[in-house]
C-alpha cells in the first residue's frame, strides 16, 4: 500500500515465516539499503530556548534539503510558505551534513517555524505560546476582577501567566510576589487550545503592567502591549502639610484620568468607603498632564479641611471608591484636656494637634462669644509640634477653646467645657430683712452636692470663712437646679449690713461670687440725744442700721412687753438720713 512517513532514515524489515510464524525463532532481516525519506525531521534553536529580546537562529534537520525550499519564522500561523512572503534557502544556509541554518530572528511568544520542501508540502513546527491578549472590561477597573483573553498556539492548563508591574519591563520577575503568577485551570482553556479566558481573581491596582505568559510553565515571555489599569496611584499637596480650614492645591497621579472620575478628601477615621460619597467632587475643569495620550496627573484646588489625618479617595469611572497613596496631614489643633477647672482659679489646659508652634495663638472665651474674633493670647509651652500646655484662669460658666494656627484662621477646638463655680447671686426679697429667712440664689456652672455657700461682712475676705466655725451652708441635691447652674439657699442674717457671698466647690477653696453684695436691711443699734434719756424729758431716738427707709415702722416696748405686742409707728420721710443708715425719731 501507499505509505506516508515523516522525513528520516528507515530500515525495511522482513520475516519469511509469515504472520502465523511470528512466535517462531526466525528473525526479521533488513531488506536492501535504508529507506531515506526526504524533508525536515525536526528543528533546533540557538540558544535553546530563545530568550526574551535576544536574537536566535533556527536550524532545520533533515534529508534532501536544498535551495528550492522555502521557510518562514513568524508570529502566528504558517501561511503561503511557497509564496513571496517566505524566504528561500540559500546555499550559504546549507551545511555539508544536510542542515539548514537560518536567522537570526528576534524571539516572540507564539512564533511558528515553517518549512516548504521542494515547493510541495509544509513541514511546520512552532514554539507555542501566547501571541496577544485583550481585557474585559477594557481598561480594567482598579482592584476589581476582570477577564483576560489570551490568544496563541498550543496553550494548555500547564501554562501560567503573570502581570509584572511596569511598562515593558520584561518577564524576569514574573515568578515574584509582586507579579502574582496565576495557574490555569481546565475551564480557562478553549478546546482549540488557542484561546484562554481567565478571571484574574486577584485584582490589580491602578498602574501599568507587562503581561507575561509561560507555555508549560517553563519560561515567561511578554505578550502584546502593556496593560494599563486606570485610577489614581498617589497624590501630593501644596503646601506639603496644609493648614486647618485653608484651601490648598492637590495633585493626583495615576493613569487614564478623565471625565466621569471623581475624587474626595475625607477624615481618616471615616474612610473612603463610608465618607467619600458625601464629599465627592467631579473631575472637571482640572489641569491635566498627558503622557503619550495617557492622562497621568491632574491638579485641582481643594477646600480647607479640619485638622487631622485624611484619606484621599478616587473613583475611576464609577468603579468604586479607593484610597489613594498614604495619608494627608492637615495641621492645626485637634483636641484639648484640662484638670478640674474652678472659677477664678488657675488650671492647666493642654491643647494637642499637628504642626503647632509658639507662633500660634489661642483663646478661652464664653461659649456665647464663640471663636469668630476672640482676643488672641500667644501660645507658649509647645512640646514638639503636637501639644501646648497652658495655664488658664476663667470665671464660672461654659467656655470654648479657640486656636489660631500661624497663617490659618480661628478654629474652635472640641466641644465647650464648664468652669465650675459661682458667677453671680441675688436675694429674694431684696434687700433681705435682718433675722428673717430669705432665699439666696447663686448662679454659675457645675454645682454639685457637697459644695458650700457662706456670707462674710463686706469688709472681710472670703478666706475668713472657717470650716471650724460652721459658718457656711452645705449644698444638698434639693437645692440644685436640674441643669446644675443654680443653687437656692435659705439663710438668715442676725446683723444688718452688706455682705460678700462666698462659694466653695468641693472643698477646693472659697471664692467670692462676682462683685455682688448681699444687703440685709434692719436696725443694728440705737442711741439717744440727751443720753441717758430722763423720765419725763423729751429726747431724740437715733436708730442705726442699713437700708432703712420711710416705709419702715418702729415701736417702743415697755419693760416686760414683747415687740409683737407693741403698737408700731410709721417712719416719716424726713427722719431717714445717711443713705438709709440712720433714722432719727424726734421728741420721744
């Protein structure tokens, strides 16, 4: 019959015993000279295998190879090896031992080595491997799965592929951790063994990648063009550390920026996933920088932010918010702490923040005034750039801490705080009457059970209140208003006159309550003109006291008679003098 054999040298063997005698000891014997089948048996390369970007030669091994043959070494499939797109074998290509060596060529994945013997038949062999690729979506979104479609020849589940960070950097580091080489699985490879659909599985960050493929997982070679994943990779601000609530310039670096992208700056404590949507800004009207038609950076004017560490966020074409680079530091005051502040007593106030200095200013003002335009006090005692320890004394009430970073604007730091203690007082009635219960109303902040209230004569200091004398009233819970800003104390004074009101917060010291003077009206003593008074002789009775008026009454009791049973007489207007300190009752 007709035989079709590959090129090579064959022996024709024959056994005379026929098929029924195959088990006999009769040997097969060679018949005639060897059979020489002309054509290409195999090919080899130098070096073997070819290396990336290094020239190589191809040697065809066979019988009867001659100058009527043609060859191709191309990417893809062998076509028309007999026409002008192929190359004819020259005498200089043929070695004496029947070898045809051609080249050099520059290697590439998926190269086919093609040979036409005597213009009649093809002898085709190929290196195998991937020729090109496409992505879906194109370009891929940052840190999101995508499909990679690889085309080539002789692809199999034994192959691997990898993404090496960088533009055309070669595939030498394709097995490194940064490249994250992927193994293929059976569903990836199409039946034709010429196409692979791969879901990357591990997403790629924004950047440029060299796509590498290894046939039989033996050697990675780059295929096709560079893969660009859109999105932002980093940022820079001007100044490097913007100041609180002061606008600054933000430059974002990355790839494929364009309309439809968005950016945001959010507090680091909140993060991009939670906070960016509410603070999103569209990429529009920005200053773009181009690199071979790939937008690689743009610059925008960013709004002032609160002090602290912030994340810069980017949304590439609606693919989702991702953090860009490291963190953005905004300098300014962040928080404060203090001891137990008592009205008019010095306490320590510590302000913490970023980028603080002794060139800054601060203020501690009543909450009602706010931080719009407070009176600035130079900061002293800054430790490094993160804290300032200050000595402060303030009246009772709710206060706010304001901070002015050099070159920035005033900012309220944290929430208001309360300076504990009394700030004012009044009596009901006013003035109070001697030896009669009256209500002393003390206003302030932070009142609590265990505080104390007292009065001392106006000429004395509140330090004269002695806990040993019991000359004070302890504040109980029933005396304090629900908001801890008012104390209602029921008192009685035995001597008329003017008094200072004193308050003691939790036994931390007696303080005068503002400039208020408690007025106790009444007569403290009496004298007579023509003293001692004589029986039957008229005399003037002088009544000495405080806040005496012509609305008062007086009476003179006989021995053994109580004041409650005396007929009282109204004081006439002309009797009062000395600003209410004297009532002169004439001719008694």
